[in-house]
C-alpha cells in the first residue's frame, strides 16, 4: 500500500507531510507577489496580527478544551507569521532585485513546460534569497503518468516494471523517460549557473541533491540508491568524482552530513547518528576490489557458478544476467520474476557471488533457469528478506 512516501518528500517536525505546490503561477505569486515583500504591507499586517492575538487570548479564557486546542493551533500560525515578518524586517529588502520586474510564468501546455517553469522558479527563488531550501519531485513514486509529449503511450509505472513487462519497445520508452529526467536536472544546474552571485554563481554556493527512492524500479530495491550531488557549497563539498564506500552506507548519513555542512547542529538524522565522511574531499573508507576465484560445476542438472554477476549488454535481452567465469563461457541466467525478486539479483550486479540453480547446457554455454541459492562472497546480503 502506498503511504505518504509516494507523494511527499518534505515533512514537518512531527512527521506530517507538508502540502506541495506544483502550479508555477501560484508559486510565483506566493514568492514575488506576497504582501510580505512590501514593507508597508508588512507593517499593516503586523498591526492586524496584534489585534487578532489579543482577541484570541480573550476567547481562550472562556473556551472549552477542544476549542482551546483549535485556538492554540490558530495562535501558532499567527506567531509563525509574526516571526516571518520580524525576519523580513531584520534582513531588509534585497537591494539586487526589483521583484516588480520579474515575469509571471505563462500557463503550461504540457508537463515539460510545467517542470521547466518550476525549475526556473527554483533558481529564481534561490537567487533572490526568497528561500534557502527547496524540495521538488518530478512525479510520485507510484506514478501513473503518461509522457505523451515524448511520444509514449504507456504509463510510467507500468514501464518501470520492465522485467515483468519486458519488451524492447517498453524498455526504450522507459529509457526515454529516464533521459528526460536527466535533461531536466541539467536544465536546473544550467539555470543556477547562469545567475551570478558574489565571485561565483548560485550553483557554486549551493548543493543540489538529485536521486531516486529506489535502487531498482521493478524489484523495489531500497539499496544501492543512485545519488548525484552538484554544486560545491562554497567549497564545502568536493564534486567531479564518483564515490564508492568500502561498506554500504545509510542514505540518512548523507543527509546528516549535508545538515552539518550547512550549519545545522544535530547529532542524528533518521537511522543515522554519524555523518557520511569524505564529502569535503577528506578521507573516507574507499571500496577496494578483492581477489576471488571464478569457477563452475555441473552435476545431475544442478549448476553452481562463482564469479561476477552482470546484466546483459544487449538491450534486447535486458532481463538476462550472466556470471563471468575466467577462461570459460559466461553462465547465462534466465529466470522468472519470483527468482529475480526473492534473490534480489539486481542488487548483486557488479559483485562476486556464488549461485546455485537448475538448468541445462547447449554444449557451449550453461543456462540456469531456476535459482535455489545465492551467496555474496564479500557482502552481507540476505536474499529472500525484504531488504535483500
């Protein structure tokens, strides 16, 4: 069952999902046509809030328990608004930007235009210092979206289950959608880089985290999640490299490191109580290849192979796996989804394993069609469990 995690990535201190806004015109109005941006309007609003607060306190003395709870929530909103006004007065207007010159986005004709308008606003909001932190989803995790503007007729969610719904046409459509996502990421970085800020750009002074909620869409694997960091936070983050740690790391350790990088002092975040090392270019325990032997045995229909697991290089058979054996033909693995899922094959791609199963031989190559056991040579995976 899909919970908040499918539709939200921003939550309040109590774990409640923060409502999102996906209409570029409404976002523009809230950012740049907000009365809070006008000093005279702020003073008028502050006076009004004083009167509202006094009236609410008088009501509170005569209210019942439930009414007092409602009033308390109401006063909390009032106090937060007062704090925002005070912060605006202390920081003063941004001398660089005349908000009246900013253009409101046109109505979007399709998803691509809507997303690009939102990315324009993200860059503009950071440049004008209207906010310091933004979360943005390109779609729900359980997306039923149809990318018709790309010439695709199937739902994204259906295509993402490409092992179960395999065809070259489906796979090409999924790759086309994935490429579109990467192009939008590039669009945002280019926009941030176009705004000058101090001796650099907005991108130089920011960190953009781009990623996914899953390591593999068809298997719903929550490990080996791909993450990209762009921007270097005024030199606090070293980019231009690929980092692979010696052991698996919690994603929340990355979040904890970024919190510390931006001066948020906290000892833990989610499942992590230690930040991810090495983001600043310092030491981190780096992954090192370890030597291992590869071999294969066959006995009475049972095949056991030890070697590095890989996916097929041929997109026409992208649901096929191979175990490479030194000096021999690779062992081919063609299994049903149940084996693919229960033994978490995509998680082990690129790593050495020992796999046992049943299958056959055509005289030159062994074929496994049923997996009965899988062991990682150096990892701590547990095939058959939720986390693999």
